[in-house]
């Protein structure tokens, strides 16, 4: 029987039922194909229709001018139990990118110049919480991030646009990083944004506008700002602020009471600073600021660790109100020759002046307690005034090879290695010291001092505390030098 005879047959036997089943299966198949094409963002349907379907995913318009040097790099993080994503690079290549323990890495090189549309799809987009897009893309303010329902960290870089307004960025984003040398104008009003990093752009203060009530960390490195005075209202509420490698020469923040961590780190051009009301200085706020030659902060009371670390051209310091400081505050300030901190009472960290190789004179009249290695490797130190110091800290003067005389009239605890390798010492006054090191044995308090003629002033109790003999550290000093002991 021929096929065309089947349609003229009036019966409803098994052959007619088989044909009906086949037609139903074809209809179901066509419907499935239409649904699949719609989800993939393609147009039309089976049979050659031309209706455009809506794409659900991330779409980027890429403009390649130099295929050898322009690449597309997209990185995302999502829960590690999600499926792969599909990327259509727009040049005929479609790939499935697998979930690598929570990481999705999209990387592509184009063979020729041109304009391409990159499309990334997959249900995992809805769970992505971190995304970085570095590519020569355009229309940055038109990117549809709707598919990223859980996104909280976003990085955008190497794009071709000159302006970013952040209006299309999801409200869930709390950390935003933007980097492109083409960028000249940036504005942002994301109410939930906690951290903003604007890096390596051509933005200056005239092209910068933000209203970010939740902002805590602001990084404005390697841009074209010549002044930061406009930031004055923000400074006191920020915990971290980085302004390095901008063409600035002076900063005036007349109302700021806090200098955020890292604010002036790595500024190499000469700079002057006026922050008259600042009472606290955050960690590393002037670290590696080689452009800083003098600093005056009349209201500063607390300086956190590394506040002026490695300011190697700093020569003048005025901090009359400073009472508490962390470690390494002036460590490796190689040009600092003298300093007076009249109100400083407590140093909570280590190496406060560590390796200040030019430092010769120090006056800390109120200092009571200090940390490890306060003057470690201050090889030029010759004059020290510490009339209130009670505890020296371990290795306090270690490697101060230029120190000839030291008087600590209030020091009760002189800790291990305090004067180790102070090879020029000839006069040591410790009139109220009750503890030389941890115990009455040799605690290397005077380690590596030999061949000197020394006058040592100590309480008489230290000369009999070690089974009727002198403390072990005194005995070691006597064994290696000519020592006249004066007891009090």
C-alpha cells in the first residue's frame, strides 16, 4: 500500500493509530525544540519563523581591534555543587564551562578584529556571588545583570567606555572594582556599597561623584586626582582609604577626626598634609610615603601599627598629643635624626623605631611600657631620654652599636636581650631594676658586649640574688669587660 492511500482509507485500524502517534510525537518534538531555542536566546522556531526570543543571561558587546593583545577574561564564583554554564563567543565557538570547585573561568582569544557578542547562560548564574569581567567591551552602563540574583562582588575592567554611572549594577552588590584607562567620568549611588575600588583610570576630581551611605573602604589608586579635599566629609566614617599614585601635592581635611588605614601609602611625590583635628591614625596610613618630609598632627592621640612605616624622607615630626601607639610606627624612617613625643605613654607593638639608622636623639618623657625591639638596629642612636620607662621589652636596644651611655631611672624590668650587641656601651644606670631578664641566670641582656670599660649602677640586691652571687647577666658582663659596679 502506498503512503498516499493511507489518507484515503476510511478505517481506524492499527495503521491509522500508528500515524496519529507519529504526528503527536512530531508535534511534541517541535514544541520542545521551540522551548530549547527560546531558553538559548535564539530566534524563530522550527519551520523558519523569525520572531526574536528574549535572552536570559549575561550578554557583552566585545570590540576587538588588536587580536594579539586583546583577550576576554571572565571569572565567576558560585556554590561548588552547581552545573556548568554555556558561553557563545560570537565567532562560531560555543563552550560549556565546568564548575571547578566553585570557580568558573571564561577565557577567549579572537582570531581577527571585529565586533562580537558574548553570551553566557545557565541556571548557575542566579547563584553567582562574585564576578570579574575584564575585556574590551562596550555599553558598560547597559549590561543586564538581572540574571545575577545573588551577586555581591563585581569587578569591571579594560572596557572601552569613558563613563560609568552604576545605574545597572544590582542593589545586592556590596563591593565594586572598576579599572579602565579609558574611563574619565564615574558616578555611583549604590546604597549598599561597602567597598569601592577605582583603579588605573583617567578620572579626576571633576569627573567623580558618589553618594554611598554604607561606604567603609575607598581605594582611589593610580587615577588623575590632583586634590582630595572634596573627600573631607567622608574621611571620618571610612575604615580604609588608599589615595596612592595620584598627581597630588597637598591634602587638607579640616574636619576629619580619623585618618583611615592606608590613606597615603606609597605616595612618592612631595606632599604636605593638614588634618588638624585628627585624633586617630589608622594602620599604615602614611606607610611607604616617600614624598612626606614633615608631619604635624596636633590633635593625634592614637597611631596604629605602621602609621609612618618606611617614610624614608621624613625628617620632622610633631605629634604633641600622641599617647598610645602600635608597632613599627616609625620603623625604617631612614632620614629621621631626632624625635620628641612628650605625651607618649604606651607602645603596644614591636619595633617602634626599628632600623631607623639615622636616628641619634630620642626623648620620650612619659613612656611607661613598650614592646619588643623598640630601638632595634638604631645604629646611630646616642642620646636617649626615658625617665618614666618601667618595662623595656625584649631586645629594646639590640644592635644600637652607637649607644655609649644609657640611664633608665624608673626601669624595674629590663628584659631579655635588652642591650645585646650594644658594643659601645660604657655607662649603664639601672638604679631600681629588680629583674634582669626572665630569671637570675644569663638572659643575654648584655650579649655580645666585650672589651669595654664599663660603669654599671644597679640595686645591691642584684649582686647577691644568684645563690649569693651576682645576677647571671651581670656576671657575664663582668667576665667579658672591665666593670665597675656601683650599688644603690
